[in-house]
């Protein structure tokens, strides 16, 4: 459904501080909320993403937000990872930049706290189709009278919040945007946890340190290993190896930064 660009301004009061936020909502060519990936693995939906900000504040799992941080917020506590954990991890890809980032879910929001819209048996707004956030339905279709679960007027269709580092550096966004989100814990397969000294791990187009960068994977992200291949030797956080793991379509990371419980391949050869 093609809709004109809309610009919305929201006045927010946090701990005595008044802030004015402005964003542009431009619906994508594809229908938002529709699946854009294979349902045989992790479901992927196109949703509207906003930048979280709030540096210095504490997230729902107790994490203190740092400058250029890397995590996401989803509007249900049923998908909240503990701090320094990636039990619930998403892959977010920005069609506007061609970049992707893997990141743990460390906060709850935007708008709602019970809207597990990615679930086959969602616990709120059960009359909405899977993949359509309640806030998006409220904003675009007047669902629930245009209100969120707390009775507030929904002023954006956001279904995910991105920490500043993920927004600016990982995805290289300059404005709130429609993105494709894969909810990786819903899928199956062998897994590993990204471990670095703190900075995000580079994700490359092939098993070589000279291959083009296609995105990053935040520390503590829990990812599915689709297949493995031998490539460039890398000295990393977990040791030295030439083993690489494909964690998504055309997304490769060195095993020197992926904690799998073994230094050997955990998936078939690519």
C-alpha cells in the first residue's frame, strides 16, 4: 500500500527533561508486516524502526545504555535477554543501506510491552496477523482506536527500537526507517555466541578478511550457523583459526569470535 510521507513530532518528558522528537514515516514498497523471509527458519518481517537514544538510562534487563550501544528493544517481555546474553537475538537489515546487524534484545518497547507480534500464538492483539505490530496497526489502520496498550495515542508505527550504535554505525541509518527483522531464536540449527572485547564483529561477504563488509554482529549475539568453510586465518578473541561460519545469506564471521563450545565445525561445509 503506497502512502505519502508523514512527519510526526512527539513531546516526551523523562525525569523532568523535556525532549522533542521528530521522525519521518515513509512506508516501503513492500507491504509492511508481510513476511519477507523463509518461514522454514527464523521468521522475517518488515517493520518500522526508531532510534532508542536514552544514553545513561537503564534498560528493562538492567543494562546501562552507553554511547553508540548495540542492542534492540522489542515490545514484549517474553523476548528479553539477560544483560550480557543473547538468548533472544535478531538480525536487522536495512534495505535503504544494504547493511545488516545481529544484536541481542535488551530492552522492551516501543509503545507496548506485551505485543509478541512475531509469535505464532501472540499473547496480545490476537486478532492481528502475525508479523504486524499493534502500534503499526493502531497508527496506520486505527486499530484499538489508534491507542497502545496503555491508552496512549500511537504517533509512529514502530515495532522495534535500535540502540544508537546499531542505528548509526551498524546499519548506517540517518532517519527512522523500515527494516527487515529476523527473530533468530524462533529458528533452529546449531548456534554460537559472538564474543569480542566489546566492539561489534565485522560480518563479511565471504570467508576472507579482505571480503566486503556487509554488516556487523554485536557482542553476545546468539546466531545460527548455517554452514562452515575454511578461509583466512584470524587471530581473535577465542584464539587462532581459519574456520569461518556462515550465519546468514552471504554473511560470514570468523570462528575466532564465535563461541560454539568447540574449535571444530558445528555445521556442514558450505
